[in-house]
C-alpha cells in the first residue's frame, strides 16, 4: 500500500485496489475480498475500507451485488452521441465481437402517440422491430423501432440481425437523414426488458429515444427506443461552446 502518509488512509486503499484492477490481478467480474479481510490484511478499520470501496463503486470500478458481495465492474464502452444511430459500426470500430438476435418483427397500427411522433395518421400501418445486440456475447442493447410502411417498403425482406437500420435506410432505400432528435434518460428495466437483456427487474438502464428525419422534406421517417445496460455503456457528448446561447432551430 502507498507510503504517502499525507494522503488519507481511504485514498491509499483506493489506490491500492485500483492498482490491483488496472494491473489485471483483479479481473473484470472477479469478487474482491470482504471488508473484514481487507481490514485485517492492511491493518486499518473496516470503516476506512468501506469508504474506499464506496468511492470505487461511485466511480464505476467496482459494483456491489446485493447478498453476494463486491465485484470488479465490467469495462464500459463509451459511445459518442453521434454513433448511437449505428451500433454495429460503432462496436466493430472498437474490435468488439458483435452479434444480434431479432426478437420481434410485426405489423401494427399507429397509436395516437406514434402518429404524432412520426407525422402520420392514427391507424397507419407500421413495422414494429425489436433487436437484441450482443457485445462479446453479452446482451447490452435492446433496440425497438417503429417504421411507417410507406417509408420503409418491404422491410421484411432484409436481414435486420446483420444490417443496421441506418445502413438499410442509406444503402437500400437511398434516403439521407437530415437530422436526428435524440434524448437520453435514466430508467429501470421492466420485467420484459429485464428478461430480454438478462438482468434483474429494476436494473438501471439508459434509454435513448430517437426520431430520424429525411433530407429535403425534413419528414420523420423512424422512431426508436434503445435500452442500454448501464454497466456496459456510457454516452459522451462533445459540445461546441460557440453554440451555447444560440436559439435552437425547430
């Protein structure tokens, strides 16, 4: 453990455990020693150990599992906000092994809410698509999309497990999106979503809601909701300071 006596003990313990993780001596998903074991090994109080571990949980290096113990967190993938429209491409760029599973593909009638979001009439036919994305064999993203039939003709003919919606739009339908309106919020997994992402009900997720608009007409062409496991993903936003204070364009 560090001999820098000027640092608080809990900081020294943080650095000690962090070094074990970064050096690979504690691998991802490995269970760490108990507070009592650390306390006896390092000759400090359990309260000091608990504070150090709590700090490492707060920064995402460790994760507590109720009734089981504390584990080394899985490394998170940082996505740029602009990458969120094409996860396959984003994960391939990071050399992450990617597979997909088509969970749902069905026709449905547009509800009032979906009609408003997509600028169509209530009852118009939509494709409803759910795809589960895997990274290194772990289910990390659940994509749910709603696509008007007239803007995505014969969508059922394409392999959505191997093709992203963005690539399908630009390469097959020859439509260039002009802009994307996207929101990010913290949610918890419902029973259905938890089963699909293989987490516990109530597990913390990031929800990205997105409307894609076509070039020229600026017409909404797709609405999607993507659920990201918070233990595997984070989103980075790069904001141009010169744009702060300018009014938003409609």
